[in-house]
């Protein structure tokens, strides 16, 4: 299974990128780092710069249809940058239109709100996003992990880095059973 990990060039929470990436790779999948610019992605540990990671593909140059699933890591700045990039927003929206599973953690649902794909969905996130999710027509819940199938695809969401183990287990299970 080819899985897109979409991040902005700067601001992704490192552990929310590296732990799901490792889980996907260990399960025999092909994780692919997709960003809005070529080069390297600057990850963060909260507000401090962490490691950088090589970008494999660039949004607008690679079609969403070339992937089986999408993972959206969080970080406060990462989804804020992504939601300001129309190609990134369209890339995310296309996974929903194609019925492909999407997993998002922490602040990543901001990009989902911008893509207009949370209406009628039940999801969780970092608590500060609850009003944005509700205003976009979604139902926000305070749960470690939530799998929602009230839409064209399965949506897996989690709140924070402490939820990573449950998040990884849930998205891997859904990705396997989604018939992808």
C-alpha cells in the first residue's frame, strides 16, 4: 500500500510524522513524504526545531490517485500552512472524493476543515480545534482515537502525541480492511 504523508515545508510535529511512518513501514507499506515544495521538511518538537526529512513528492506534481491512503501529521504550524495552499487542500479533498482512507492527528484536522470534508463527520483533534470542526459541520468528540465511516471514506483521528499508539493501530487496521 502506498501511503502519502502530507506536510508543509515547516512546522510538522516530528513524533506525529515519525511514529506513524515507522508503523506504516513496519506493516509493509510504502510511506511517501509529500510536501508543497521540494527539498526538506523542517520538523519540530513542539516549538523547537527538530530534524529535517527529505521530500519524496511535491503536491501538484503527483496525483492523489497514485496513493492508497493519506496520513496528516499535526503540529500547530503545519496544518495552518497546508490550509493556505490550494494544491494541498485539493490533494486532501481528492482522497475523500475517491473514497480513500484518511488519518489525521492533533491539529491536522484544520486542513480537513479547509478542504470542506468534515460536515456530517465525527472526529477528534487537539481540543482547540473543536469550535472550528463544529462550525464546519462536524461533530467533535474528546476521544483517544475515533474512526468515522459517515461519509465517502473512513476517517481516523486522534487528539495528541500521547494517542499515537492507538492512532497507529487504528489507521493500520482501517487501511488494511478498507479494501485498498
